[in-house]
């Protein structure tokens, strides 16, 4: 029999945005949990990825009294900047009531979530890689063989994590889509010239995003077969300047580069017995849609509410509905992410998917700047409220 310390109501695997947000949401409601993370604290706090928290996620922090401590001071996202064939095109997000999204780099969000969780007395263990075991009461096994049982295991451990691997074959279906190209992902130590800028150009898509006062992310569409060795620093700067049709004012030093094949994935259902999947463990969207981190936060919001209902009222209805509730949203966002990704890439290089797709994408893009209806739909998806 496990000892008393080796049992927690909720065991959260992974201290990324979904695991840490869930941990904080549960602590606010007095539900005991443990967060187990395989990497060390420094690695987790420095990991640079996303940069925008949408309106729906901001509201999830607000309704629990956490907005100021988690996203306070982050600037509001009011629109999207494009450079189409070298011409600046600013897309003001029309839905005023939805303008609560914030520019908040993922590493800042994660650091704040860790700080608040620990200040509130949360149990967070770094350097703790686990395997997950299915059963009447699911459990995790730590590296030293110790076991922690839970009423529930929250699999917040990303697409290569241990939780999805614990679900028996045949219980979950994996739906996936490859876009057929990759992004070269570049991190520099210089401040950005502008918050968000997406270049549509015949040589391919490019983007520049702010990631805090001392970091910028640049992205370049490239063929799937490319390797990092194909992209020496000089080639990166030259290609960015070609696609943006302007010099990059603050280049800085390139501190990281890698290749990310653009792909989407959904695991269905997102629950199996007492095991529930959140964030990238359950679904991947291409980074072009800026929705991965937000979907992870929306999962944490919905799952926390389901657990509160269960522990306070002995009512399982929201838990039983968790997977269906989230999959409705997730597929809606996959639809948006696929359309947006196709549009900004097809509108650039006609050689990518042909002249017909290119012209359709150009028409779609133009409509965003001329039609309030098209703009409103995009604004609502960006806000996470569609
Ligand atoms: C280059 C890039 C750019 C992106 N840009 C954006 C963007 O602009 N906007 C956006 O919304 N999203 C973006 N994303 C996606 C976003 O970063 C992810 O969707 C988000 O991090 C998912 O959060 P998560 O909590 O599900 O997983 P993660 O943040 O990946 O956290 C999972 C955690 O689980 C831990 N773990 C794994 N296995 C185990 C184990 N066995 N035991 C213990 N711990 C384990 C991992 O170490 C990790 O810390 C981007 C992603 C990339 C790669």
C-alpha cells in the first residue's frame, strides 16, 4: 500500500503552461496536487516559445483573482502587423470588447506561474521524470521507484510525454496533418523593432515577434529537408531582409536556431479513466496560429472547473464531459489554424502549393483588410472566444 505522502488527489505531470496553470487554479480552490517536472528549474524558466496570451486565457486568470500576479503589466494586443510584398499592412482587431489579449512571452508566464504556485505553498518538484501507470487508481512512478497515486492524473507533459504512452493502444485515435514545409526558428538577444510582423513574399513566409525586452524570435518558411547547417547566420539575415523588403535594424546575436516541421495533431478522446490529457499532450497546432499555449491554458481552465465541481459537489458531470467539451473547441481552433497557416504561406510563394491556391490565399488576405465581417471572425479566433 502506498504511504499517505504517496497519494495526492491530483497528480500533474509536467510544469509547462498547462501543468502550472492547472496547479495554480486547483490551489486557489483548496484542492491538493503535486506538479512533477523532469527538467530542472532553470531550463523550464528559460524556455522561449510563445508570446501572446489571448482574451479567454486572460479571463481565466482574472476570474480566479490571479490576473495581476500572472499577466499584470503585459501590453495589450491590439492588432497584427503584416508586410505584404514590402508594404506595411496593419490589421486592427475590430472586436473592442475582445481586446484583452496580452503580449506576454511564455518564459515570463511560466516564471510567474512558478512564483505564485510556490508562494501559495504548492508542491512542485523539478528534476523528477515519471512514468505513468494506468489502473483503477492511476499512478506515477518516479526515477527512484517511488510511487504517487492520484484520484486523477493530469497529463500536461507535451507531445513526447509519458502520459499518452500509458493509455492502452486502441483507446485513443491520433488524427494528424502535415503542412509540407518547415519553419527555421531563430532566437536572438536583441529587442524587436516591432511587436509582431508577418512577411508575405514570393520567396516564402517570414515573421518577427517580440519575446521580451532582450529577445526576438524570427521565423523563415523553408523546405522540409533543410537542416540547420543549410542556414548560416549571414544567410538568415539576408533572407529575412529580402522577405521583409527592409533592413533588420536590431540584429543582435543569434543564440538558438532549429527547424520545426509545421504539423497539427489531435488525440481523441482526451480522457481515459482517471487519466486526462491537457495542452500539447492532447493536441498540436502550428506555431503560425499562435494558439498552442492558449489551448493549453483553456484546457487547464475547463479541467480545473470540472475537478472543483467533483470535489465540492461530488458531481462527475463536468469531468465526464471534459474530453467532448475540449474537443469541440480544439477542432474549431484546428480549423482556424489550418486556414490561417495555409493563407499566410500560400499567399507568398506560388511554387509552394500552386498558382490557384496562391490566388485564393491573396483574395482571403485582402478580404481581412476590407471586410469587417472577415476581420471580426479573425479577431474572435485570436481572442479565443469563437
Ligand atoms: C518554436 C515554437 C513557437 C511557438 N509559438 C507559439 C505561439 O506563438 N503561440 C502559442 O500559443 N503557442 C506557441 N507554441 C506552442 C506552445 O509553446 C505550446 O503549445 C505550449 O508550450 C504547450 O504547453 P504544455 O503545458 O502543453 O506543454 P509544455 O510547455 O511542452 O510542457 C510540458 C512539460 O512536461 C515535461 N515533461 C515531459 N515528459 C515528462 C515526464 N515524463 N515527467 C515529468 N515531466 C515531463 C516537459 O519537460 C515540459 O516542461 C510554440 C511552440 C514552439 C515549439
